[in-house]
């Protein structure tokens, strides 16, 4: 019998209203939509890449920081999220160079 690869578990990404507001308010910023689509793509496939705020609960309230990329024309952003077997819940997003998580 031939071993067959398992289908990867792509999780559904759910964004809070705060995230939707941030993206619509800042939507005119160069390359933000492209960058955000990349974040969503990555988190639905590999949500464990962030750093949990509480190591005892490794899939709750993780912070993931994407550094600025001058060549790509993107700003640094940070994302607060949790995940389970089937979903990633994104609670907040902010630019690294701005104070607070609800910019």
C-alpha cells in the first residue's frame, strides 16, 4: 500500500470588527492589502508561528510581528490572534511604529 500525504488543515480566518475597521481606515496605505492577504494565508496554514502571551496556553492570544520590508514597500505590523483546530480568530492589528493595538 502506498503512503498518501495527508491533506493540510487550512483554518477559517475570522477577523474582529476592530481588524476590519483598521484595514478599511488604513486601506489606502501602499501594499497593505497585499501584506494582509499574506498574513491571512500564513496564519490559516501555520498559526503556531506567533508567540503566545501565556506559554501554558500556546494557542490562545498569540502575537505575530511582521517586520517592515523597505524593498517590498510594506510597514511592520503586529497581529493578536488565537487559534483552534478549524479557525484562527484575529482580534487586533496595528503598525509596529504606532502605539497601541487599535490604531
